[in-house]
């Protein structure tokens, strides 16, 4: 507990090691043993920084208060940790609200009613370390190699537009024809339209930017209003396609498939609630 408290105060294993005259590996080992003992992670580690989990913040307070009676302090924290396992912080793209993946989130809540889920739903990618999330669901290409990832599904992008907008444009025969069309863009990612068809070379098309947004729902509504074309996940627009509010452009050409992943820090699955969530979301 004393070593953990000094790691927090020094904001690094190296700084704590220097203060304690120990090697960084020994300091890290003792913190790992403490996490194993209480059954939940205290620190989320990346190559650049350390951040405290909710349990970590409470453990730090306990460590400072009980530094002279560590054994009794550990016993007390172990009893409280069992209760804190009921808390789970999850980040999920708002885009996935209509996707079957979200139904698995709701079934998780029903099955594990003792776990208090804090769900942050946003199309802007949230930082697991800075925002203190236990786990996140993400779509598309993953770039942070410090996180563990598990693929749990996929969605298909489709290029669509409202009939009212299509009436103002010449008919389409090839992806290159889209270059003169107005395009509604999604700012969090580089969302060029990549269309491919068997027997033809894949085409990357940008079009002319009509408006840039950070919400898939905003893209959908702007497309329905006839502002321009948009490349949207199928799950978000299935009702619009059935009702005719939106029409798929160049249906013989396919846009890219987006993988859906669970991502978490390397030691986050030491938390029992996180393990339950991973197993439930990854189940068939």
C-alpha cells in the first residue's frame, strides 16, 4: 500500500523507484500484487501515462490513512472492493443504438442487475485513460496498440441520399460521378467513400463537402433533408431505406465494412464486472 501511494504521488513507477531506492520492476510488481489481492485494477497503464481507476482513487486515500496498519487496511479494502465490483463504466458509439450489439448491452443489464452500468454514448471517440472508462466499444480501424481488442461484430457502410436531392443531380453510372455531388462528412474519422465491385478496381471518392458534423444522427437527418449524400452504417438507416426517405446510390458497388470491437486496458479485465461484460458481449 505504501509503494502504491508513492507511485500515485510521483505519477510514475520510475519516480517512485527513485524515491524508494528500488528498481522500477520491483515497484510495478508490488502494485500488481496489490491489484491481485483486492481483485480490481488500481491504475490504467499506457506507454505515456498512468491514470487512477475509481478503485485506485479510493485505495490511495485508504493507503495514506492506514500506512501504519497496512494489513488491517488491506482487509478493510478487500471487503469494500467486493461492493465496488458492481460499478462498470462503458463508452459506446451513439451510432450503435439501433444495431443488434446494443441489444446485447441491454440484455447484460438485465442479466447482471447487481452491476451498476455507467454508459457514455457518443460518436466522438473517448479516451479510456483520461475519462476513466473500464471498457469501450469502438467501430472501424483501431489505432491504439496499447489496448486489447476483441472483435464482436460488424456493420456495412452505404452511400445514400434523399430522393429530393437525387432529382437535382445527373444519373449515376460510376463512382467517379459522385465527385461533383455534395457530401456530408463525419469529422471524427477520415471518411472517404471507398467503393468496390467484383471485377472492377476499388474507387476512393471524396465529393464536395457540403457540411461537416460529429454525429451520425446529424448526418442521417441532413441526408434525409436533401443536403447531400452520406456514407452511413446500414443499421442506422434501415428504416429510412424501407420507407424511401433515403435511397442507396450505386447499389452494385459496396462501401467498406466496419468492424465492431471491445477495447480495454491490459489489466482492466482483472475487474470481475469487466470480465462479465467481455464474456457477455463476445458470446454468440
